[in-house]
């Protein structure tokens, strides 16, 4: 979409594809790491072979099934997630009599009343964390892929609205369940809290349902993200530079990319300190690099009286402005000396670079570029557009 409406530059498209793939790698690696930690608590087994096992399952499943099976299994697994999720939350909140007041009182009793108050909260740090998640989701290909697959804009809008509401509600409820577990056992780390609760505090039937829920959620996320990553590699890293490659060859490339990305995800899962840190790094890097370009490109139009129409470029962002902005945003967001505000600073730096460099390079011509169909689309100087 950025290539079609805003920039039309092969290098920009490649950079967006690489950063977008990082999010997918983090998600697949996160699912593998989660399964490894769960099985470690349940069986005492080394999580390393478990990570490799589930990564192999993700890869084989996605390669053999493709996007069609991913769509239908995601629907089925999504229904299971909602059903078993409700069952799990009902049982978990029964531990505090379904009362947030009781939860707050029990946290005070165990000396963790700080978790039930906003006192001492660093507002700027919270804003940075919020923006990290926001821009990360904004540029995650798996969500856009579903939008473009919808039969019309209304279906896409409603699908994102309803699924977004479900995600927000379940995320909040899961955080509250974490606090409930804290009132029961204060010696647990974040990675083992949920498996411990399933193993020692739930009846066998409920524990089995939760386990199925986790498997469904993990499998659904992993296969979707693997497929999305393969699509990014083929569409953004291969097709622009090899426009005459036939579809059958591209399908083969996608399968190879699925295997490579699956292996890379396993490595990331092994070396990541935590699932959250893995997600945060990928979200901040991709979000700070791509989100400013997406937003500025849409609102900073070459022809203000016209809207955005597929196949017609309408943006003042130049190819050099896009390239520099993406690189600066991605790099700055990973600078550790900037502390918890690195993502916020990266977004600001990328935005400034996009605007300033675009203004300075408005008359710099761009090399001709091949479209996906192999037709030549010369990008002329700005005054000729």
C-alpha cells in the first residue's frame, strides 16, 4: 500500500518488508518460547527441544496448508479461544469472588498494593509503551492482510473493530488474572505464573481447557504470522527486483521463506530474555520506522483536493525521505542509552527526517521501477507528477 499510494520505490518497499517481517519473526518466536516455558513447568523438560518441536510443527503446518487453511483454522481456533477463554476467566475471578475490591484488598495484604495504584507511575514511560504497541500493530502485515482479503470495506472495518474489542478486553482480563495469581503465590516469575496456576489451582477439566486454549491461540498466531512473513518476503523482497518470475516460482519461494523464517524465529526464542522483550524490540523497530511514513504520507498529499486511489500516487514524501526516515526510526528506537523513551524519540526523529529530506529532494529523479506485473512505471520529478 505504501508503495502503491505514497512512494513507489523498490528500496523503500524492501525496507518496509524487512521491518514488517521482524514483527512476524517475533510473534512466531514468542509462541515457541511460550510453549517451551509451559512444558517446562508441567513436565520439568528442557524448553529448548520443545521450542524446536513446536517451531517445526508451525513450519510444516503452514507450508502444507498455505493461507487457505490458515484462514479456516484461525476461525475455528478463534472460536475455541473465546469459549475456553470465558471459561478460564470465570474460574480465575472466582478466586476473588468476582470483585475488584477484593482483589485490591488481597494485593495490599501481600504487600503489592503498588500494583493496584497509579501512584508513582512514569507517565512518559507509559506513553512510550503504549505507542510501541500502537505503531507495532499499525504496521503488522497480518492485520492488513485480513483487511485486503475482505469482500468490502465495511466487512474489514467491522472485523477489525470487533476483534480489536475482544483483544483489548481479554488482554485486560489476563493482566487481572496475573494479579490474582500474585495474591496466591508471590514467588513466581512472569513466565511461570500462568502454567503454575493451571497446574496447581485449577481442576483437571479446567486445566485441560486452558491448555487447549493456549495451544489454539499459539498455533493460530504462529501460522498466521509465518504466512504473513512469507508473503512479505515474496512481495517486497523478491517481486520488485524480479518482476517476470512466474507465480509457481513465487509459491516455491514462499515455502522456502516459511522454513527460513521459522528457523530464525526459533533462534530468537532461544536467545530472547522474555516474550515481552522480544515483541517490544520488533514492535519498536518496525513501528518507529514504518508508522511515521504511513501517517505522514497519507496526510501530506501532493494534490490536496484528491483522495487516495489505488494505482495513483499522491504524496509529497520522496523516495529519499522515505528511505532515510525508515532507517533513522528503526535505528534510533533500538538505542539503549535513550532508555524507555527510545520508541517515542525514534518516531519523532523519523517524522522530522521524512519531512526535511523530502523537502530537500523534491527535484531528485527516481530510477524507473517495475510494477508487480512487470510493466515499467517511471517515477518522474515532483513537478511532473
